[in-house]
């Protein structure tokens, strides 16, 4: 059993970790060059710490008061029993109808960038149809993500897997064969540059 505290992480290691987070982000979609967001706009955000957002933009209380919206979501998953269920998320890869409706509502009010933490592939097709910009990450903090959204850093990531176009395509694919999903929404290796 570990009896001592691990040594503190040095500033240089923290900086290297932050740079890796920033570079690994993947811009999936950027219709009409929405990203990077210009200047210091009024931004409505969900799933982002407002104190971090305030370093980049004026924080808006509602979408109607904003110039842009930034919505952060996590890959869908469902609670499971057992030891493995506590450590590994499973279940449906689809976002709920309520989540899709909410994203549609916000995006109908103000240009919206969707930020999705992909700890596992997700069915983004219903959300992709609703927003002009999507950035995915694999474990970035709010500051690293906003640095990309506002153009202070350049993401270099590409998808490490296909993103399926539907749950039916996932069900019809073979589990043990890579890139076996028919007509993926975004293919392995996809990644735009800002």
C-alpha cells in the first residue's frame, strides 16, 4: 500500500500536459468559419466553468443575450452494475431526445459551438445537423478547450476511431473488426484545422 504522497507535479510537466490536451482536440465541423470565435464576444455556455469562460468572453446569462453559445456535453452512457460498470461506461451511444431538442433550441437562437468529451464513440448525427461547429476532446479541461475555441491554440488532433451515423449502424457492425461501421458520420483520421 502506498504510504507516501507522490511528489508534486512540476510546472514544466503541467505545461506539457496542457499542450497535449490542446493539440489532441479534434475540430469535426466548422461551417462558415464560426471558429475561432472573434474578439471578446458575449457567450452563453453550458458545461463550462463561468470563471474560466470570463477569461475569454463576456458571460451571457441566456442564449438571447449572447453573440455565440458554447455547449459542452459528455459521451452518452448508462449506469451499469458491478465492478466493471463502475469503471467503464457502456450502453447506448445515442444522445437523448431531450439533449438534441435543447441543442436545437439554443442553436436556433444563437450560433452554437458544440464541445463533446468523447471517452467513447458517440452517435453525433442528430446534433451535427443542429450546430455549425463541433470540437471533440478526449479529456481536456475547460481552459484548454476554450483556448481552441477562441483561437489561442491550434488543435492538431484527428479522430482515433470512426463516429457512427446511427445506433443501427453500430448494431449491424462487427465488434471485433475496426472501421466496420457502415457510412460513418466522421471517419478515422478526420480533423479540420482552424
